[in-house]
C-alpha cells in the first residue's frame, strides 16, 4: 500500500477499461473500477466529480470517510485519498476531471444566473459531497449514450454538456458550499502550496507529485516551498509524518505497520529508523511506554 497511484494518468493510459470523452482540459470517464486490493492510495492533479451508477467504494481523507453507494456523488479537489473496497463490490462510475480554470470559466459565463449572494466561507475539506436533484441525476444518465456512439460527439457539444453539469450543481441551494469554493477561485491563479501540503502530507507522495497537484514545476515548487517553510520539502515532510505517527501511537494505535503507512512512510524499516533518530526509541518501545 506504499504506492500512490495517479488516477487521472492511469485512466488516460487505459482507454479500453476507462471509456473517455475529452474536451480541452476536461475529461469524462465511464468505467467499472478494476480495483482488487482492499485499499488503494490515489491522487489527482485535477478536480474530480464521481457519480456512482452501481456498487460502491469508501473514500477516506483527513479522518473522515465518505461511503459511495448507488447515485451518490462526490467532488474531490486536487488531493490524495484512500479508496477502500467493501468486500467484493463492483463499482460502476462516471467521473469528470477538470481544472480550476473550468470552475472559473463557468462562474464567469453564468455569473448573472448564479445565487452568489450570502455564500458561506469556502470549505477547507478536500472532499465534498454533492447533493443531486432530478436534473443533475438525469444529466449523468444522459451522458452514457455518448460513450457508445460510433462517431465522436462534436467537441463544442461536449463542452456545453460539461458546463451544464457544473451550472446545475451550482444552482442547487444544497450545494452552496461548492459554489462558494468555486467562486473563491475567481481571483486565484494558483493553488497555494501550503494547501496541497497540509492536506496531503500523510500520503506517501513524492515532491514531484506534490508539485503536480500544486500545478508547478518541481523547481518552482521547491523555490516557493523554501520561501514559505524555510526548509526543504524532504525535511518538512519527515517531521510532519513523524509528528502524526507519534500522535497515533499515543492514541493507542497498536499496529506499527499501519501507523507507518497511515502517516505517509514508504516502508516500515524507514519509519522505524527515522522515528528512533527523532525520539530516541523505536516506535514499538514508544508505544509500550504509553501504557
């Protein structure tokens, strides 16, 4: 479970399993999830909307969990998460990937029609449940025939369909938090690197993967990181992961391997070595000392 898969890249690379409709930077997928492991760590440098047609999964991030069942819908914001397979459940899903610029485009184009007054503060969660009504639920089913057409649908039509989805989600009063988040991006050209790091350091992501989620080159990411945190990404990540692991041990989490993986370490031996360097005792000894 030490590997973190980029679900966008892996999907693009397998068009047979993941049927695709692409428009510029936006992508719609229709697939039956091929997951076989009980748990997978995934990340994406795109925002993603997932609509469950059948079956389900459980998504976990930041101490919270979201059970995905038939007709549930969730938005993930350029983040990593743990995807859990409940028993041997199949999962048939529609997924929509898009950049922040698509959020901004829809807000600007349909500004006059959107309920932008008295919005709540933008959410700090990286995963947000989407409330569906008859219109948005019907939209997902209206997309399905496009995947089986012999001739590709015109790109302009697909772009309108993609905009229609976001517009209808924004119009639903129960999705004010999503509208608030999208509206907050109007004057932000880049995701702050601290947002990507603070929300995802507990996943075994590389510096290159963090840079990708933040939409920076590795060199620019490291430069901004140094300016903001006054240290290197490697040192900062190790420190944050050790602090998290220590808190897990103090809370009574008994499986040392689970503590290591839950804290973002690649393997148990590396975790044990750096933990002992930092705290003077092995993780096992530290756990035993907690009584």
